[in-house]
C-alpha cells in the first residue's frame, strides 16, 4: 500500500472498490486538504470492519475472501474521477506489441486487480462524476451517503444504487412536516452545488405537485460567499416576512453563517428552520447560536450506532492497523501528537506519540452517523455475490470459472434483488431505481425549560409522517405552533380573491349586498325571496310584512275614513228622516242618495286598502277603488250637465230640454257607472284577482332591512287605470261646473258642485306627485297607500261638505227655512231660497225667466 498514491489495498479473491473522503478539499488549487476523521477514517474503517466480518462468516461467501481497493476522493469530484480510473484499468486492453524486454521477449505486465463493485462515494457530486465512468465499464456502484435526487435516474445512472434514501424522499418528508404544522408559505435556502440545489428543487417540485404549499423566496448561497452575503440573504428573506418557515439544504458552514446573520439582524425566533440531513443532529452549526436555532426541525436518515464497530475501532492501534495507510495521520490528529519518522525533525510544539494511546480513552470518540450505511452497502454487495455464486457455481468451493470474471450487469441484477436485515435491524432493499426506502428520524432543537437541552426526536417518517406536535416547543419555550402563511383564513362571508401566480396568497373580499358565500372563492346572490344571514354563509327567507292596522300609515287614513263614514251616515239618516221636506226634494233626492252611496264607498275603500290582502279583498279593491268615485262623479256630472242644458236651452227655446226628469237622470247616472263596472269585470277575466309577495319594493342596500310585502297584484299603472275613468268624469264635471258658473247659487247646487270639483282637482293634482314621487322610497307601499286613501277621503269629504253639510245644518238647526215659499214675481235681486225641480219644468221656467231678465 502506498500513502503517496492515495490507495489502500487489501488482497482477496474478489476485490471491491471503495471511495471515501479521507481528506477535505485542498486550498488554493491543491487537491487535498486536512484529514477528515469522522467522514473519512470512520467510514473507511467501517468498510474494513465489514470485510473482516464477512470473511470470518462461514455462511456468507464461504471459502471466498473479499479484498478492497480504497481511494481517497479528497471531497472533490474531479480528483475522485482521476482516482477511480484505477478501478477500470484491468478492463482496458493495452497494446504492448511495441514493448520488448532486453532479451527480446515480450514483457510480463501484471494486470491490476479487477474491481467487481465500488462502495461509495460520499458526496453526491462525486458519485455523479464517478458513476458516469463506472457505467461505461459496467461496474456496479453502491453509495452509503449520496442522496441527490438525480441519481435516481435509472437511464443515466443505471449502475448506481444506494443504501440511503434520495433527497426526494427527504424533501417529501420535509413537505409533510410543513403541512403538519399548518404552514403554506415558506422560503428555501440552498448551498450552491448538487446537494443543496437538487434538494431544494426536489422540495419545490413535490410541493408544486402536491399543492397547498407555496415558495415565497428561493435563495442560493454561493460557493464562495462575499462579505455581507449572508446579511443580504436574511434581508431578502424578510421581504416576505410572513414566510417564517425556511427549508434549508446547506452545508454546516453555511448553516452556521445563516444563523449568525439572523442574530445580527435581531431576528432571533423569527425564522422557523426545517433543516435537511446535512444539519441533522449536529452540534457544530449551532454552537453559540442556540437561541437562534431553537425550535429548528431537522431530519436525519434513521440509523443506529453499531456496537461491534465501536469495539473494533477503539481497539485499533498503530501496530494492528497497518493496512490503513492513513491511520498514522489519523493517530497524530486524534491524539494531537507527532510520530517520529526518519529524516523528519519533530515539531517542538507537539508531544511525541508513544503508540500506547487508546481511542476513546485518550481522545474523544463518537461513531460517525453513516457507519451503519457503509456496513449495509458492503453487505449488500456481499449478499449479491453470495447469491450469484450459489446460482453460477453450485457446489463449488471458491470462485468458479462462471464468476471469473464477474459479469457486471449480472451482478447489478443480484444487487438490486437483495433483501436482508441490515446492521440496524431494518431491511436493506432497493427499488427499480436502486434507491433504498426512506426512513427518517425527525428532531427538534429544544432549549428553554428543558432538563436535557439539545436535539429531541419528535417523530419519524417512513413513507408517511408520524409527528408528535404536542412534544414540540419553539423559541422561548412556546408550545403553540407559530404560523408561516401568506394570507390568513377569510372570515365567514368573505371570499378569497387569489393573487395571480401565488396559489397560497389571497385577499379577502366581503360578500356584500345580497350576496352570500357559496364556496371559499365565490359569492352568489341570494334568490329574490331570500336575504343573506348575518355571517353571509347562507340565505334565509326574507320576512314578509303588510300594512298593519296599528301603523301610523294606517291610523290616520282609517280615522279620516271613519269620521267620513259617520258623517255620511248622518247625512243619509237626516235625508231619510226629512225625505219630503223642500230642501231634500230640491237637492234631487234620487241622485243625492246615489251620490252619498258613492261617497260612502269611497270612505269604505280605505279599510279595504289596509285590510290583509287576500283573493276576496283584492277583488273588492279592484271593484270599489274606482266604483265609489265613478258613482260620485257620475251623479255630479249628471247634475251639472242637467243645469247646463236647462240654462242653455232657456236661452234659445221655450221648450224644456230632454232627459231632465229624475228618472232620466238616474238612468244616465247608471249608464255612466256601468262603464266602470264593465271595465272592472273585464279585468277580472283577463287577470283574476290574486295576491303577491313583492320582494323588490323593500330591498334597500342593507339586506337586514329587506322585507317582502304581501299585497294585491295591482301595479301603480293598474291603480291609475282603475281611477282613470273616474278622473275623466271628474274633469268633465269640472268643465260643466265652469260653464255653469254664471247660474245663481240657488239653482240646483251648480256653484257648490263647481267649488267641489275645483277643490277635488287640486287634491288629485297633489296626489299624483306624492304617489309617483315616492316610488324609490323604502316605505313606498305605506306612503302610496296612505296617500291614495287620504286623497280619496279628502275628495269625498269635499263633496260631502260642500253639497250636503249646509243642507243638514239648515234642516237640523234652522227648520223654519225648510218650508215652501211662493213668489208672485221674479226679480233679479230677490233670490228665492229654493228652486223646485221635481220634474225639471219649474226650474226650466225659472231659468227662462232669469234669462229674459238678464237679456233685458
């Protein structure tokens, strides 16, 4: 063995290759640097220990000795590639035809020992580089530490297998941890290089496929970071301060410097680190930075300490371990002493090594974490060779011709097919890509209020996560899980408005107006007969109201109508009681009773308009709404038309006009009334009376105030249509009243009717803007109903007051005037108290005389 060539050789019937980072990467372009005691020497000795175990096992590869050719990769991929060329030298056919010995004989060139499989390498970048050349010569490779996801590509790295799970499993485990903690917005931090970048890429890809977790920032740490680089990284991570969770795939030095930068920025406890196996349960990255690292969740492939290796390694000495060419260097480093060598002067600052030192007694010792995997890797090849030997060399001792040489692709198939209990008691198997199953322990670094500060196992991951959240604690000993989310959940009744391109971020928008929350992303308008609940998560029926009797909008109209009904009843009773008196006869008893009936119906209409809507009520509303006024104004129109015709005829002829008798007047009146009745019954046939619930009338911006109104199916237009005929009668009557304004006031009530119509027109002209001007009011129905009923009652009251209350006053309080007076002559200035017009002829005679006097 030669220490200068960096190769340690152990003879055997079958030789395995070994790749270990015995030294660190060299500074300033040198290939190798300082010795790596744990990752280098421990792992290499684990391979030697395993070979001893296998060679002494009578059941495994009996009568076959395994040897080794172990190389130092110096933690550098290019250097490892150069070194690994020695593994394929035996497979390269060299042309020696030009070479002759001095005797003329061809030279005898000893072929290097053929390597059937390679154990290693450690770093993923080294394994990738070496795998590319080993596959060319079909040499299987089994790694004990390389976890880069790209090595799972069986098309590019078909001869590569590993007894550790790939980082894609680790990334899945970390994603499961993030989800279990309720986080959905995290940043990633990776050391530049294959391990860090591949790990983060695997995490990002898996999180994209799984959904539910978004990446806020993806930051890369350069290989050679400049001064202040880590402060810039912390500042950048704080640009998305809600993303407190940080997924970190970085080497130990970078982890330490990230923690230092966070401490300098006074962000202790802000970041919630989830570290990969490069952090694991190591103390070096967090030394003197425990406060910043507190609460960090880290992951580590499930492993066990191998007691047999501890006994073996602690028994190694300079005398019994000469096969390890780097052991003397390890001895000096471990015991901080110096071995004397010929021609080398002893350093006075260092003590001389005695050779009697003992590992673990005179130096600290803790088994390196990947020792178990080195042992499993060697055993995997040994079991594959054993199975291959049983199939190819049944019953033979030693290596038979069928296994000389060992065919690489066939050996690969046997390696992929092994299934045995490894050194930790768990099964060693490979999938179709040569990957081992994912088994991880999950740690959390805990300090505050803890009897044993340090890393504590809080869960495991074996294809699925088992996490004891109740055992976790965070910065300052807080037991509640901190949040790392982009947007807080929306309140009930709020929908999510997603931020474009970031599915974990959203703005909460309230479902306003009459909308409710259909699902977390959608607001939907409630049906017309419903309104949203207070929390706007659903709709409920809109309350239904109607005009109540105790409402002020009902009390005032009903009071007026009740007084009008009493007054009308009093007039009717008085007229009936004094039916044959001159005043009653002079007023035209028949038409007066018709007119009073119309006034009574007008007052009665108020109670129908306020009564609870129903089919019967709605029918009577449509019938009586215009009928009462039609009756009243038909009677008035007949009266005014009669007077107008009498006086017009009196100007031209001595013959009285036709149809001026009481019977004729009643017939004319009933014909006019029948037009209204006919129109109402036609409307009944076209649209039968029915009730509706109007949800639009009381639908203000605030849905809490929304109400459905129970009402008859009568629109504003239909109400006007019902009243239109009465309005025509009213206008026509007014026209005749104006034309008859010159008639003496004692003649058949011409002037009282005129004043009545003028006042009525004013009332209804005021009604129109009030009725239609309140169309947008929230109390439209109440205002319009009150306006309509009051207007009708006022018009009825004007008619009653102008035409009949003076007569009742005279009949009741001045009965002496209610007598027949005969006049011998007619003078303009003598105004008889009454005009007798029982059949109209007396009135016509008087009108003729009055006309002649005026003409003379």
